[in-house]
C-alpha cells in the first residue's frame, strides 16, 4: 500500500494575497489535498481531516513558482492516520528550490450515510473499519506522543469555547461549490483557508499592518460542514510577543434553512485553531507588535505565553 | 424567525476588476447571497431572487478590505419578501469603515420539481405556500409602494424587449459549476455579475474609457437559468447625460442540446436590467461622456431621461 | 441544425498568467467550450473532445479585453465532427480587434453509462449513433486529409509513450469541482490548461526565461478523467530550434482510492500533446533558446525537427 504522494502545482496569480505572494490559506489547502490523497490510498476508504499540528511557514511562495507538496504517512492508530507534509517552492528561471512549509495532518476514515435526524441529505460519521497497521520501519517516533498530547489538550479545552460570544464575528460566508471535494462536504482545506483569512484580519486590525502566517497549531475538526451551511468565523487576538500575534479562530456553522433564530442555539463550533502571525512594514520587513492591553486578555493569554516560550526554546535548541 | 443576517468577506485579489478595485459584479453577488440567506431563514423554504431595485454604488471597495453585507427583511407580501442590503468596507490598518453600496432585493419561495415537458432534469416554479406575515414594527414604509411601482412598470415594459435583435450580442457564455448555489440553477448573483460586465463593455466602447457602475435598477428575473444553458447577454447604451451612461442589459437563455436553430426561436429573455455607469479618466477622475447620436436613440431614450431627472432631483432633496 | 456558435467573454484579472496577459490555457479552455457547444447543438447528443490540431497563438490577449471565440462545424464523418475555431480580442477603448488564436477541434458523441467493472460511478464510452452528414457546401476541403493524417500518426505513436518514465513528473494535481462541465468528467478544456502549464514549466526551466505558447498540436484524448482521479502531468523538452522550444506533455491518470501502488501499474496515459513555446526576455521580446544537449535527445528529436521545418516552410509559403 502506498504511503507517499506528491502534488505539484504552478502558482497562478489568482492564488495571491494582496501583497503578491501565494496566500497562506492556499498552501494549507494544497497540503490538506495531498494529505487526503495519501490517507485515501493507504486506507482504501473515504477520509476526512480531524486535526493538524506543527504547521509552519518558513518562507513565502511567489506567484509563478512551482509548489511541490510531498506527503508521507508516518503513523497509524486503530482509527487515525498521521501524514507528514513538506512544501518546497521551485523558482523556474534559476532552478533553485527551498523548503517553505511543513505540517502534520491527522485523518480518520469516514462513512457517508443518510441523515439520522430524518432530514434530507447525508451525514459524515466516523468509519468503524479499523485501519491496517503501518510497517514499524515507517512509523515516526514522535507521532504516538503527539496523538496523546492532542487528545489531552482537547479534553482540557476551556469550556468558554462553547460560548459563541468569546470573539466578535470576523468573517461570515456560505461556502460555494468550489469548496467541496469529492464528497458532499466542504473540504477541510477550504475551511483552513477561511480561518487563515479571519486570523489575518484581526491580526492586521491589532497591529495596523499587513500580517502573514508563521504557524498554525491545535486544529481540531469536530463536525463536518455542508454546502449551504452558514459559516461564522470568530477570531480574536489572544497573545502578543514583541514580534508575533497569536490568534484563536473558530468556525461556527448554522444549517439553513431553519438555522439559528438566536445565535448560540442552532450554531455549533465546528473547528477551532490557533494561528500565529508576524506583521510586515512597507518594506516587507517584520515590525514590532503592540502589546495586547491587559483588559483584553483572557484565560488564553497564559496558554499563549507558554506556547510562545516553548517555541523560542525549540528554536534555540535547533540552533545549537 | 430571524429577519437579519450579515456576510463578511476579505476581498481577495481574484475579486478585482482590471483597475484593481473589487468588481461591481462581485459586490452584487455578495448582496444576493446575503439576501437569499435572510429570505431562506425567514420563510424556511428555498427562495429565488425575482427583482432588485435602487442598487447604488457610492464608493469602490479595495482589494484587502473586509466587505460586510448586512441584510434586513423589511417587507413581506403573500408571495414576496423584500430584503434591504447595506455594504460597508473596512480598511484594516486604519480601522475606518465607510458605506459603499445599498440595494433592495425581492425574493419568492420556489419549488424544484421534475420538468413538466417530460425532459430530464428539474424546473423551478413559484412556490404556493404563503409566507408568514412580518411583524408590523419591522415593515419599511416605502416597500408596498415599490412593489406596486415595479409591478406597474413590468406591465408597461415595451414589447420591443421581446425581440432579441434590439441590442447586439455583448457577451456569450455557458455558466460553469462555480455559478450554481445549492439548487441546480445558476445563482442570481452570478447572472447579475455577468450583466454588470456586459454593461461595462458597451459603456467602455461608447465612452472610450473604463467605466464603473453607479446604479442598477429595474431588475426582473423572468425564468431561471440551468447549468449548461447558453447565456447570450445583449447590452446597449440607451441614454447618456453629461456624466453618466445608461445601459440596458438582457440575458437570453438557450437550452442545449437542441437549443435554438435560429436565434429568437428557442431563446427566452430570462432577465432584463438597467445599469448606469460613469467613465473614469487615467487619473481615476470621472470624465465627460459623449452624447448618444440621435440616430441611435430608441423609445428607451425618453425613459432614461426621466429616470435621470428623477435621480438628480432626489440628490438635490437629499442635500437640503 | 446550427453549425455555428460564438462565445464572448470579458477577460478578468483572474485569467492572467504572471506576465499579466491572459493565460494560454484559459484561451484553450474557452475554445474547447465553444467547440463543444457547436458539436452538441449539431449532433443533439453529449460530446467529448477527442483531438485538436493546428492550434496557434498569434498574439497575446490582455486583461480587460473581450475575447470572442467563433466556432464553425466544417466536417462530419460517421463518428467525428471537426469544429474550426477563431479567437479575436477586442480592445474596448480603441474599438480595435485582432485575431489572436485559431484551432481545429475534433469531437465524438459519447454515452455515459454505469461502469462495466461493477464499481460505483459512471463511465464515458463512444456513442454508437451515427452523426447526420454535413451539407457538402459547408465541408472544409482539408478536413478529410487531416483526419487520415491524425489516424496514421496515432498508429505510428512510438511505443515508448506507454512507459510512464519517459519524462519526469512536472505537475501533479487532483482536479477540483471547477474543472467539470455538465457531465461528471473533467472537461477537456481544463486538461488542456493543465498541460499548457506543465509545458511552460519545463520550457522555462530549460530556457531560464518565462515562456509563452505559440503552437499546440497532435492532441489525442484516449480516455476520460473523473473528478477525484489523480492527474500526473509529465512533460519534457523534445526539440529546440534557435527561437522555439518543443515540449511533449502527457497526462497520466490514477483512480483513487486504490489507485497505483507502484507507478505504472494503475496509471493510464489519458492524453498526449505537443506544445511549442518561445522564451521572452525582460523587455517582452523573444530571446534565443539554448540547444538541447545531444545526450538528452530521444527518438522524438527528429520528429520535432521535421515538424519545425514543415512549419518554417508553411510560413514562407504564406509570405509569398
């Protein structure tokens, strides 16, 4: 069974953000697509993204370059697969390539069945068929501990995230047909792109500068989104260091028609993730970030600070 | 039942026209989507746009800004709902917002049924279920008279519009999958975008300058368009003032395969609307418009002049 | 029965390549759409592109211009139709039009049936219903010989093309929903756009300059591609003259899930074509092309040289 795959795509101008580089959200979408292909090939079933971790943006990709996403399956539990992703950009005229992104994405097998609530349409449920174990030589050493850590942090998720009032509405859309993949649900890649946009919006409003993504972490997909659902994306700044802005982004879905009469009733928090941005000055250099005022800090500030210190320590270790 | 909704979207470079601002057609598409959500939520049924009026473009939206469309249901008759729409643009770095557009859109409940003519596929027919009356405190005072006026002007529509030869073909396309919403018909928003493009093409050809939309009026959707139908968009300049160009735009649909052997047989005028443009010089300032030569004027010239004077008077009243 | 059709479209910024002109692939996609409409209207059945020949790019189309594609049916055999296509670009401010492209596209009637191998989904097979003969006055004199020549060259196709190892992977994608037309297969226009991109990538890597398409020839569609299939596009430089680069581009499809465990097993070469490019310097002028080193030449070098001389001779004849 195949455990590797690669997508290669020429980056067209329509993939650009308004600074002229490829939109971080489009890179996430490409990664999710590559990961889904490997997980589908290995499990021989339909799969859906359930989480992502350690997604890093090292360097921007420019329009006109070829992006290559290599996807390697490196961990399989009874019901989940981890795909490790590396993105490289190739400049055609010089022939130079550089690594621009990396991520780990987690997939589960799903079944698509008629809806249990008797409404028309289908629903996506976690498949029960176990996944074939991965050959031990292919297993990444860190994956099992990552799985455990993610499960633990999902359990510790502060209850406040169940309240839709934590952050103001940042973006609100109904996904269009372009957003679906080959089953009738909105692709996780589209959702990640939307969340990245929402995070960039609040980060830009806070810093008064354009912001680019450097890190995406702790993504947890709780329930799938259907074509035609209203997606309310709520984002807020939760932590600031001198050079970075941490945002938490949630996607609340409301099924239409009917839907929520009052917000909070019919809406479900479908996804939550943590995006870290840096702000760029007019010359494209990283600029200082204003501190989040104490009265706007929540329980998430300390978690953000801990995460930030962990990352600084990791970088220091990497330099040794 | 909810009578309000909001869409908020970051305007990506792919939404731009070739002057670098957000394409007026994309704004119309966003408005139609927001209006459809409110009408769907209120009526708990599938709805379709049947008309639009008083659509105004006050100021352009720039790529990189967040556009917010607020939609408020403010009138309900037995079979139609009016949604009033306001678009605001928010500049992220400065935090400034400004109103850029406003419109009233009319929706009816529809049913999607197997085709009456025995062909495969479905057709869209006006739903018979009456809509729940709106609480009197939410009813806009001008809506009932607008409904009456629209019905009257639809009856007065000159017969010449039934002839497909009135205007030359401006654009001709088959809508792609991206154009459909959640039922198998092309979304009204896509059609409005196409019409706006066609109007801009004839306005630019007349003025020899790039043109931007300032007003869209008298939209009447007579019959839905299916994915795969050939859309022939016919547009012509019907009136000119010193600073504006009025165009009338029609969408003729032809069903494929089979379709029209000779134009005019199998083609139906599905939509007609009136778009007003201003021409921009190289510095982005509004420039003078050459007068439409007398031999190119039709019965529509006088109607255009009356509309123009009405609008000038309204503006003068607004300034008092 | 109609034997002519026309598509007219305003070229939006999202159709541009990274030099700011309309992407050659988008022009091919528009041509294929126009050709499909005429063939559908004439045969009153579903049709698919089986080949294209003599596709030439005379001059670029700029963003903001209106592209008109006129399609004329000019040959019908028992199972194939040839549509001759001409593309004109119209500059709106000056009113000037110029011919920018021309092509001949071949279509066959197809039937869409449940899959013969018992898997879910449908397959596309060549329809058996004969096509109504074309009135002799409408038949193009060169079409019958082109049909014979294409059939002969398809038979002579070197066996090496059955090996997926001939060229390295250039692009690898899974087509998205936007790629399908009105039957559940990826439109030929989308595939041509993808191949054009892949050819431009290897041509740019060879010349160290941006490249634009001047000619597309010998396209042969062997089997349709489904939504969700993995498309591996393999391209290589096969011939160089002092001013042009010939590339051969193949699309290998792999059905997912299951798919190829080892490349070459489950993959089928669905399409092959020959694209010729010129390289542009920073001033937009055509620049000299470095010769392909002798050790990188294959059996295709001589075929490329013969084709090149034929084209030079044709141009000389045209000038007389």
